[in-house]
C-alpha cells in the first residue's frame, strides 16, 4: 500500500469517540479517545473539529499523517444523504486515500461476528437495528425517533417510567411502585414534587436518563407496570431483529443477532431473557449474543474488510481487543 497504516478506524457516538490506527497486518499502532460527535446539535464544522482532535492524536502517535483508508462508524449517519455528507467531510481532511462512512450500529454488528453476516440491535440512549451479508446487502431502519416508527432506548424508557409514575400518583393510571421509587431516587418526597423539579429545571434535563435504572430495579422487584415497560422494549427489539433477518433472507438460517448499547450491555435479566424467549419464537434459527467488545473494533474490522486484508490480519486485530 505504500503506507505504514492501512486503516484509521473511528467509532463516534453522541457521548464519546474512539479512534484506532491499524497496520496492514492488523496490529493496533495507536488509539485515542475524544468527546461526542453531534452534527445535528453542534453543526457539522464544530462536530468535525471535535472529531479531528482524537484522529490527529492517534495519527501522530502512530508516526504517520495519512492512512490508506478511513472506516468511520458514526452516530447521526442514519440516512444515505447523511452518510454522503459525512463521507465528503472526512475525505476533505486528507487523512486517507479513501473513506467509508457507516452508521455506528454497524460497528457493534461487526465487532460481534467473525464475518460480516448477521443482525445487530443497539439499545443505548436510543434504539437502532442493522443487518448485513458478506455480499454487501444490508438492512436498516431510519432510527430517527417515534416519527420514523421507533420506540425504545434509555431516554424513551425513562420517559415511560416517569409517565406511568405520574399517572399512578394522580389517579389516571394503575398503581405502580415507580411513583415512590422515582421520587426517592431524585431526593424529593413525591411525584408532584418531582414533576415540579423537572419542569423548573431544579433537576437538570440530562438527569432524566437516571429514571431508566430505577425502572429496571423496580421491575426486578416485581412491579407489573415496570415489567410491562421492559416487556415492551423486549418485543420491540425482537421485532426489529426479525424484520432485518427477513429482509436479508436469513430468517431460516442460523444467524447471529448481536445485542449492544448501554441498556443491552447491562444484561438486565428481565430484558435479556425476554428477548431470548421472544426471539426463539419469532426466529428459531437466530442466535442472540450480548456484545461487550468496544465498537471501535468493529469499525476497524470493517476497514480491514474494505481494504481486503487477509484473515490473519482480522484475527490479529481481534486478539488485541480481547
């Protein structure tokens, strides 16, 4: 290739960015970490500047200024037009001879499989699902929120928990322990006080996500309403996975279904077992597996796929992330 480095792998989510520079034989030459990648919130120029900091750091540590190929798995690359825009932005930085941009869910998928074949569902702050085959066929969803048909993820679970707790407290809904466990978590006496504190920003908006672990803890104690929300999430995850398997003609083949993201990586028994039970009924050949490997591994493996690196390079790379 004429370059000391084959791949610059980038996994950039809303909260953090991981970068790795990979040699042609799969050796990790350097790594770096940066902040979140949020073009919709920060604007493309500011987001690219933030992305450039860990990339420059990793390239400098690897002793190079340019690689053969950039494999970037990015949050907010949800539509083809967004992938094209981000590809142009990365190519303009002259970090490489070629660039491939994918949604960051593909990094979770590739990190969990030995070949680019399978389906991944990511449930973190939001929810997304992708599938791929070695022939290049993919399946995916817009994953832009409720208006694009999505339900779930940490923020949605938090909102559901607060919704049911509020309705239980004022009599509009069924009783649920959430109406006491949530105020207790936030250090207020009851739901009216919690609602007021959230509305007036005495409890910052960013802390709303803390309702999600309270939801799981309350469900584990047997609360029917909390368990119902977890069941809904399990059903939605299995629905997305089954549709992706069907689109790729993999429903009748033994196929890995990778489960990633902070909510799924926490491996809550109610959610994990609910997914396994439903998936067994809907797609008996599917093999679910929780992925805990760092997604940048998946971005790097996809990069080695792109440059047609030998299998030994893939194996060497994976061994360094075990």
